[in-house]
């Protein structure tokens, strides 16, 4: 379900949960639904580099009065196009599960390119869109925003690159800085004071680095070792392994295959990973991580998985295939705009409505948009086990007033 929660509410409570229908709202409180993981299958920071297929023709879903643009790389090459199709399916599923939505989705294919996104945004706006959902890739967000700002409408994009957020451009995505902040806060709360980190030297690693250093400082901790690697990680691994005896927590933030290789390299370099608490981000939600002997017992921040499991089951029933992990973003975006269209009148997509401090409840749990366009999510802390991730700290049921 998706929907806004009233600023004075402190969460739906057991009775509220019982009352909300799939994608319904508690009166005065927009609520989505809850969820968790599947592989994205592509680098969320980078657009596809291969040739696109023939562009898909614009499509329309729903017959409501409120028009909403949905911009996705449907004809993009490789896994990006597969992900886009799954997100389109999820968006249409949200419409089907919401009771009598007054929404009409104007679906545009941007082919994974900035030019395509700009063209799709222009077409949707010309057809009367009141808000734009998408695009997926960071490079396509600014040209979309440029079109939207000329019409004074908002964008809810799916990029994980917070640098493209801004006035009227909100990111409904899994931001790596949220993962890093949550796992450091949890670790400090259970007594960890000395931190080390070994991160990839790429856009993802840079974002995690900033959040990690800020969170450790804010919690009064200290960083005893910090290294980044690109390609050959030998020197970085050796430096961290030598300093690890002075740390009680080690952050490894990379995708499943790479983080396993890093952990194995640390062990080969003499590091005793059993003597330190391993920490990770949502990218650890990966079978390779669960099957790694080196990473057993590691902790990572991620949405509570129960919501995604329920969503994935309904998706399989409807489409006969598994959804990509990012499919919930499209579902939640459509459910949110449907809820706002029902409850918020003429100001339904105004900035003060979208940045409601109490936030919204979606497939992946609580989220709220900040005024700078980034988001905050209520994340669980999960422990790596051979059978998958097990929650050791649940996701919050409401946001603080900050």
C-alpha cells in the first residue's frame, strides 16, 4: 500500500494496519505497503552502454482523471531493459490493486538515454501530466527535471545518485548513504567505537564514504583504518588487514561478488574477521554473501524483507516471473500518487505534501522525502546466515520529528 501519513500521527498502529487495503489509505494518513530483496541486475549509477532495441510506443494504463507520466528505459539494452519492464509491470499492478484509482499513467520509453528522457517528459507534460515518475538512471534525471520545472510540476525519480536530487526532484530509491548511516548508528548503539572501512573507488564507494565518516564522527567513534580500491585491491587489503586489530567493526560496501572476494582477500592477508564485527549495506542482500563462510555473522542495513516477499508472490501470480528488486519503487510511486490524488485535493503533488515529515509506508517500509529531494528510509539491520538474512533490529514504525 502506499500513502501519506498525517504529520501528527505516530504510525498506523495495529488497528490502522488491519484497516488498510492493498494500496489503501488510512483516513488522513497515506500508507503504501512493505517489502525486501532481489537483484537489480545493473549498476544503478550508470546508464546502459550497449545499443538499445527499437523504442516502445507510448502506452496508457488506467482511465482516471489525474494524469501521471511514467518514464522508464523500456528498450534499453541488457538488464536495464529487463528491469524497466518489471517496473512497468509493478506500476500497472499498483493500479490494479488500488481501489478505484483516479490515475491515468502515461508510459514513455526513454531508451536509457538523457535525450529519450527529455522527450518522454515533454510528451507526458504536453498530454497533461501533473507529476512525473522516473527516470531510472542518474544522467536522465536533469533533462527530465528541466522539462518539469518549466511546467511547475514535481518529479519522483528512481536514481540512487543523490547528486541529481534537488528542488522539485525527489528520489524514491535505495540510497547507499542511508544504509551506511543506519549500520554505523546500530553498531555504535551496541558498543562499537573503533571502525575500519574498505570501499570500492567508484561513485557508490564515494557516497558510502561520506555517510560512514559523518556517522562515525557523530556517534563519537574513531576510524582506525580506511582504504579504497580500484581493480587490484592487494595494497588496500593489506593495509586494512594490518590495522584491523585496532578496530571492532569493519565496513565492506560492495556488490555481492566483489564483497566476497574482498573478505576472502582479507583472510588470506592474515586478517581475523571473526574478531571484528563485519558491516555492510543493502548490496549484501545477495546469495553469494549468504553462501560465504567469511561473511557469516556480518550485519547489513536493508529494508525489512517481509514486504518484498509478499509483493513478489503477488507479482509472480500476475506475471509468471520474478520481479527485479527495483520493481517495488515503481509500485510505491504509483500507489503514492494514487493515494495523494484521492486525499489531498488540488494540492496533491505540492512540495509540502510530498515532504510530509511523517512520511509514507511502502512495500519496503517507511520512507519520507527531504526538502533537498533525497529520502530517508526506515531500515532493518540484518545478520548474514547460510539461509539468508535474519533481522536483528527491526525497521522503525515511525519517524522521529526531525
